[in-house]
């Protein structure tokens, strides 16, 4: 397990201003947007310019290690579910065009950081995305639900049995993406245990 110097993001004084949501309040906010057994998030993104800059740095700037460090922070702030026999973290996939453009999937590196803290496995290829769309920023839930319907499936080559799948993403907005990923997992016969996001929009 990484020591604190490896996963700490900021000094305690600076981080006091963060709208952290790990714990019951963040869990309830996530479950209002998407029905699932396990839910955890790190912080609320609104009005936090410094945190927005950090997310942009790894989402669009290609800073993999920053994404992993945030994942370690999230994993240390969020205890793994005790009633899960074997956890596998499944990052929300990007379409191959977007991943090629960015160079990597930020959700995968957040998941790698969480896995370092939890001591569990990451399966980057478990979920597949089948269509490409422009950014959904600014869309309401009904629009997003229509776009993401049947957007994801489970990759038969990466399918694992006797596991509890937790879907990992960088930011949850309406919960439509998380719900659709969970639906794909359940449709494949696997157990969708819940979701983990770094932030709530």
C-alpha cells in the first residue's frame, strides 16, 4: 500500500477548502442519480477552480501520474466494500478515436490509483464503447440517457467470473453513463456492485 507521501495531493490547510464528499453524504448524492449498491465519490466539482484545473490537467493534458495520484487519494479516503468477495475495477471506456486523440483513458489511471490503495485488480478492457459522440457537457439527463443507451457492452475476451464489478469514472454528472455501464455488466451475467467517481459535477 502506498505511503501518505505518495498519494497526498495537497497540504492539510489547502485541502480544508475542498468540498469533499467521501462518506455517507457523497454516497447518497450518487445514489440519487444512479441506483446501485455501492457508491463513493471524492468531492463536489462546482465552484472549485483549482480542482477543475487539476482535472483538466489529467483529462486533456495527458498527465497520467496525476490521475493515478488522485485515484490513490480516493482509494485511501474510501474503504473498499467489506461484503465483496473479489473486487474488479472497470474504468468507463472511451471510444477508440477519443482515446487515440488523448493518448490514454483517464478513468483507467484513476482506477489504477484506487487499486493501489485497495489491493484489487483493474480490468481496462472489460467494458467496450461502441459509438463516438461529441462532449455531453451541458446536456440534461434525458438527453444523456438517449445517447448512452446500448453504448456499452462487456468484452467476452475480458470477462471474469465470481467477481464484483465496480465501475470507475472521473466525474459523474447525471449518472446516465454509470447506469448504462452497470446495465451492460448485468446483461452479461456478471455482478455489478456499484460505482466510484473522483468527483460529482
